[in-house]
């Protein structure tokens, strides 16, 4: 049994039955059986109906689902409500996408050899999907991995993070209540990485959807069975550049939200902030004043801005990184103190060393680092210097500066005058280099979970 606790005070919520190797095999066999039975595949209109019912069921339990996110994952309740609304919308997005989800005509007759033929493609589900998820968005990440599989007709086995399994289990139960037979969507709750790895590399898995650390994701990538496709979503140390033309009163809010949303436990959290030297003092003063107003505490309270880190050891790790940065010359502008077993004061550091962990690795905690620059190209070069590359931001009223930075920042998405953590569920979402592989987003995942088959008809 797995004891699930509240992230904030570590109080037990409930116990969950875990799966063993025999259960994993049973679930793989069930998924393989339904996928091999083509006569039993659900038609698109049936899948749309199931997704619509699922969205309605989620809507009826919205407050419960949001509170579950806040309790097990530690996300402040207002943000948990936003996550739940996004998850509901994501299910509807998957249903909507099916209305235009189709193959294409391949032109024939372009040469004498291709006369009297008609060719077109159809989209078929790729096969069994293994979805390995993370704790930081325990409902919406599951939706992004599972709803596309349901939409295109792939059986899916989803493994939630062991710290936040309840949102996943609630969602899977609602999927079944909406009418999807159990073998088409199954959960796998394990505490040992060995069983999760066994799922990912099983020969019957056609597609792996992984959200988590780069070290685990890239390791799994090397172990997949030949032919298995995958998408990997890792993280990075997202940079934001603030030009001297920026409206600082408009910038501070998005920067603080980007850095401290969910206590910085987001793969595109703003971590490195590059400020033009002419406005650095003014910006830092405004930034610190705003950060010091953030309320840290119990995530189920509606007035909490910053909740706990997912595990007590993560608080200790982040404090160690802060201490290392201070020892190498950084200045502590605010924060840095441990408030409880699971919470840390929102922290702003000035000019950490270029080789400090806070300058080079993803902190995944409520910490931002501020650096000065004088030349835009130098700021861009420093922003691009890491092996990770995901989202980035440029804040500027000067359109020339904004466009130059947008053109030169090495990122999968550049936000102009918006936070690095901005995302809608229908946009492409992916990391470059060590930050990931493939593209997320409801419609993009649906495409990845299908394969085209060409059909050619000859008229003799």
C-alpha cells in the first residue's frame, strides 16, 4: 500500500493499493487484447461522446478535483482551480480536434506511370500508450497524456507520480464512468522505478509519453523497444530579459508569477532574469517589494500565493543551492529561510556566479536569480548558454529589441512581454536539446499517437 500525504503538513490523506509485476502484465495483456480486436475499436463519434461526458463529469466535480490537487500536490487552491478548468477544457479540445482529424489526398497522375490511380491516407492509432507523469500538474498533465490517446483510439496505461496519484485515479475512474471500457484506460500505481521502466520498454508499447526529470527521461529513451515512438518533456532554467525600454510596473507581475507559481515547481518557471544595467536598481527594488508580499503557507487557503515543495528533502536541497550561491558571491535580496518542514521563503538572489547551480541547473523551487547586462546580444548569449532550452521571455516596449531577442533566443517559445510559464493547452509545447524530445499539446500529441496509412486504388 502507498500512503498519500498532504504536501503541506505531511498529514495522511489515504492509502492506495499499489500494482506489482503481475498486475502490470495483466494490464498490458488487456490493452493488447482490445487493440488487436479491430472490430471492437470505438468509432470517432463514440470517442467524442465519451470525451464530452468525461468533461461534464469533471465539471460536476471541479471543486473536489481542485482541492485534491491542492492537498496532494501543494498547489495553491486558486491555481489548482485554474488547473482543473484547463483539464476540463483539454478534454473538450481532444473531442473538438476529432472533427478535423483526417488524412489527405496524395496527388496521382503527375507522371504517366501514376495515371488512373487515386491515393489517400487515413490515420490509425499507433498502439498501446505508456504515460509516465509528474507531480506538479497532477490532473492536467494526465489529461494531456490520456485524452489524446482516448481521442485517437489508443489503449493507454498511465503511471502517476507516487506523491500525487489521487488526481490520476479520480480521472481514470471518471473516464470509465463516461463509458470507456476499462482496458482502454488503466492506471499503474507503483513506488519502484523498476516497474515503470518495465512498462516503458515493453515490446507491446508503441508510444511513450514521459514527463519528468531529464536524467530519467533520456535513460528511458535509450531503453525503448525498437519502433517505440516517444515524447519527452523535461525542464530548464528559463531566462527572462528585461530591456531598458520595458514598462517596469507591467513587467514585475509576470516575472513574479513566472518565478513563484507553484513554488517554482514548473518546467518553464522563470529562473534567470537579465536586467539592463540602466534599470537594474529600480527593477530589483520593485521585484523584491512584490516578492515580499507573497503569502507562503497552506495551499488549501484561498489567500496563499506560494505553497510547499513536494517533499521536505527538496526544501533542504534548494537551501543548499542558495547557500552555495551566496558563498560564491551572490547577494541575498530577500527570502532564503525555511519556514516549515515543506515551505521556503520566496527568494531573490543578485548576480550568482556563472557556474553556480542556480545559474546552470533547474532549481524547481521558489528562487529567482537577477543578473545585470549592458548589451542585448550578451544577455541573449548568456540566456542561451545552457544545454537546456524551453521557454524564454523578452520584456521591451522597443519593438526592434523585442524582435531581435525573439529571433535570437534559443527556445521553443519566446514570450514577448509575458511570463515564461504561459501556456494554453492547444499550443505546441516542447523542450529543445536536453529539455525534451517531441511536441506536446492536445492536437500535437494526437498526431504523434497516430500513424498514416496510404491506400491506393488503381482503375484499369
